[in-house]
C-alpha cells in the first residue's frame, strides 16, 4: 500500500524506438528474468501477454522457505495497493446503478467527519482529499494483528480521522490509503453488503476470478505464499501486522492468471461501461497523474495504466499498455523495489536493445580518477540532467537525492540501492577526457554527449 517511490518519477524516458526484425520475445524475456533473478534474488511470478495472448509466464523462488515449497504460476499473493482499482471500480459500478455520485460529500456517509462537507468521493478516489495517510501513524503497529473485520472500522478510522489534513481538500495531490478505507465503508453503506461480498459478486465472479478474495487474518488460504524480508543475516518471515487493516486499500490476494482475467473483463466492458472506464483512466493533472485506483503515465512514448503495491513481505504490479495490448503482471512474496523490472521487460517488447541484468561486483579504483567524471551531462535522450558530484572520494548521482555510484570498472559505475537497475558508463578519448556518458536504466542504454562542467 505504499505510495509510489521517488525512483519511479525519474524514469519517464523519451527514447526513440527502433524497428527490428521479428524476435523470439519469450526467449529474450526469459533471459532478462534469469539475469534479474540471479542479481536480485527474485521470488514470485511474472506474467506477460500481448493482445490477449500469453507470451511469458514463470515462477521463481519459494512460496514457503520453511517447508521448501516452490512458487508456481498458481501461487496466491497479497496484491496490496493493486486492490485500489477494485475498490474504485466498485464505486463506479454503484454510480452506474444510481446509488451514489462522484460529487457526493463524505459528510453524507460519515456525519461529523472533519471537513466532510468539502471532501467528495472524487477526491477520495484520486488522492486529492488531503486526508492524513494512516499508514504513517505509529499507532497502527499497536493494533491487534488478528482484529476482526467487524471490529476494524472504528479502530482504523480513528488512526486518521482527527489528524491534521495534509492540505485543504481539492488543492493538491498526495497518496493516502485513508481515502480508500473510507471508500470501502461507503461501498458497504450504499450496497447494504460487506465490502468483500460486493466485490466478490459484482467484480470477481463476472471476471471468473476464482483465486482472488479479501485476505483475512483468521483464514487458511490454500496455495497462499508466505511473505519474506531479506536482511544481511538472511531471509526471515514478514513481521506480524494487522493485515485486516489493509481492507479496501490493499487487502486482496490473487494470482497472475486472475489479474489477467481482470484486465480482460474490465477492458471488454464486462464490469463497468465505457464511460466509467474512461473516468477511471483519466489522470487528475495533464497527461500524467492518478485516475481512480490507477496511475496513468507514458513510458517509451506509449500510454500506460498501472498500479504497484507493497505490504510487509509482498510487492505487486499490474501494468497495462492499452494501445499496444501489452500486459505485465508481477507478484512477489518478498520485500523488493518493483520499479525497474517492468521497464526492462517492456523495453524488450518495444524492440529496444536491452542489456540483461547481472550481479555487479564492486572494485577499488584510484580516487584521483573520479575528478574526470564530475560534471553535469545533458542531452535529448533523457529529460533530466545527470549531475555527478565527488564527495569524500566517492561519486554520487544527484536525482532527487544523492545516490552513490559504486565502481565496477574504471569507467563504469552502478547504484547499489536495493534492486535498483541504474548504471553510468563514461566514454573516454585518448587523453582520458569524457566525451560521452551512457545512462543505463533497466538495461536500456541512453547516451548523452553534451557536457557542462560544474
């Protein structure tokens, strides 16, 4: 349920597309995934389809490390914030049924809620309400991990109801799980059913999603994976958390196959009508932003609709390129950075020359060499400057924060943060002067030639 990481915003790359001969995409995707698995200890399942036809599906790692049970393509994973699009679609479904409207105020459903007359359902859906994000409240850790769904409502709403607003409703954007918790309870009020029952009858059954449901801490779920955290001391099971508290903001579990069925049903009009789907996929600002339960953006000059999710021990991603008919689904049962993997996979499908991931081996180099690489490098291939500084005899790339560039050769460096796929390669002339720089992200190399000294 975590908000979109800052890394993500850096990778809206404008890059020319090459026209290449017909490729064996399945083999290329598998080579990339095998490299990624070796480099990053991937544990989960990847599913890729084009125009409704599966072209890659493979499981990696173990669903349960204690019992040595392998992940399979049918393993069930908690999908965290990918749940939000189901909650959003349920709201749109209720609007189609005439049971609510997007401009209905929160005060209609929660009398006395602070600023409830200023907050609309629309604002809850696209994160412009300003309501404090309850995941940031340390008191969440004090909730009974086994608190029941029935007992949950007051406990979870009290984690954010009386907190100061992040901003006045409708004046800004900030990711907040709290809004989606309120939406879940609005669904219950309006439909007269539990959130789970409404979702199951109106969304999951029409999409034939037999392996998807609302996770409950008191349930035994067949084929469900255990979440893990990788530490310097090795793997350990996820911490005990109040998992029911994820609810309508991130409480569903599913499989890659079911999520593919969801895309088919949603985009073929089997769940909501075309007008509602258009509202869902309309970003709140310009041509990029957040719609209803989905981010809307552009990768490789192609429109993409997606959402990622993160809970302790689980990460997830559902990515859909509507014009190209490409679908990428990634479910994992470990803590990981999910930003880079789908970009590399998409680049292969868009006929980019992609370098498969590999395990970087750091080396020591003469610190005097580093001064030749300091500077600001700009060019048309990337929309932001590469500002490289030398600090305490170490190179850093400044992209929102200072990220250390670790040498793997005298002219190639990589970022060693968890599961980050960024490298910088310098091209030198015979005088050992920098004549070009390659920014390598998710295996895609983009060359920058113009140099501005700091």
